[in-house]
């Protein structure tokens, strides 16, 4: 509330992961490695889904959407570390910073609703396999995905607008490696209590808890229906249908809980930075990794791709 020492700076400095000069190069290398792996994994998934017709199913279209989302959000969170190392420029304007916050928050909410839509898709695949193609048709897919993408941007709009109303900052140093809400709020001397409560309620209930509950409900139905299957092979097959998705869901919600459900006080900002580094690193690499390790359709596509490379264009892709 103290407006006396505050100003509206023309630029902000992004602190980065560490101030220690000796760590800058190792961090840079690590981030380059992580970023390139994320790009490679997600682009590979996109490519395989594009190329192979047996992957032209709703689940893989959703997965492709998730890959685009992962590429975008890891670009937002990691690009500043890379650029700072190359150019030495740690600064960013308030406009760019707030735009990044908005897009990043929206993409994170999108990720959760896309996973929720995928859990509905898995629910239909397990509980109503014969009518799957009728229920999850092209129009429904397109509608679901559009709603998912728009949802996050709508939900986060108010937070963004509140942030643009901040006019007073005690410092222009953002103690983080990308523009994030909490570090920006921390250095503001405006009254941010409304924003804090709003983020807590929206962030917790609308962005996390509702998708979580919907996903949970889908899985309760899935489990009940799997239990009803008599044969072991039938059960295993039904479980296999949703195991990749379930793994991603569990890992994602676990990392979210670890990052956000801890007290936000001054001294936790440093540990928060490491947690969110882990998160921003882990989540975007997760999807391609899990889907390619656990999934025989994707493995098959990989194998086909390798064979095709080896056959050196002699043989065109076989139709499925
Ligand atoms: C995203 O999902 C929609 C609906 O299923 C699909 O039509 C679209 O191709 C997907 N996007 C990508 C990049 O695959």
C-alpha cells in the first residue's frame, strides 16, 4: 500500500535461476539440452501423428494439441534463460512480461482441461467401445478442443487485467527465470490482496479442482467398468487403453500439488523457483515420453518411420 517509494519501471530485470557467475554456463547447457529434448519429443509426436493414419484418432489429435501446448509453454518459460546467456540482456518490458504471464497461465489451464477432455475420451473408449466412433466424432472433437483452448484464455483474463492495473513497484527485479504472477505481485506496492484471493480461488477451484474432479469421475467409471470385465486379458486390454493417459494425469497433478500447495511467504520464493523449474522442465517432456514408451501404436509408428528411412524411399508407407 505504500506508494511513496514505488514507481512504474519501464523495464524489468529477470533474475534467472542463479546469480552465481560460475553456474551460468552449466545452467545454459542444461536448459539448452532440456529445451531441445522438449522440442524434439513433441515435434516427433506431431510428425508421427501427421504421417500415420492409424494415429488419426481422437486420442492422438488431443495428444497433438497437447504437444503444441507443451512447445509453447516451454518456449515461454525457458527462452529468457537462453537469450540472457547469449545476449547478456536480462531486461524485459512490463507489457511483454504481462503478456507472457497471461499466455503461460492460460496454457497451463488449457493443459488441464485438454487432459480432462482426454479422460472423457478414454471413458468412452473403455465403457462404450462399440459406439466410440459415433460419440467421439469429428465435430465433437473439434468442439471439445476449441472449448479447451478458449477456456484457459477466458479464465485467466481477469487475472491479466488486474495485473495491468498495477502501477507501483518497489523494485524492478523479478526474482524468477520467467515472468510469473507471484514474483511480479511480490514486488508490487499496490494492494494486491484482491488479486491474491482471486488467484487462489480461481486457480484452485476453477483451474485445478474442477478438471481434477471431472477426470476423477471419468476414472471412477472406467475402473468400475474394468472391474466388471470377467477375463484377465479383457481387463488388461481395457486398462491398457487408458494407462498412458492415466500416467500423465497422475504426474501432472502431483507436480502441480508440489508447486502450488505450499505456503507462499517471502523465503519460499527461492525454493519455489526450483520447484517451478522442475515443473516447467518435467511437464512438457512428459507427454511425448510417456506416450512413446507405453504405447504400442506410437511404437509401431516409430518402427514404420525407421523402416521407411532405412528403405530409403524405395517403399512408400503402407496403408493400414
Ligand atoms: C487438435 O484437435 C483437433 C480436434 O480433434 C484436431 O482437429 C486438430 O488437428 C488437433 N491439432 C493438431 C495440431 O493435431
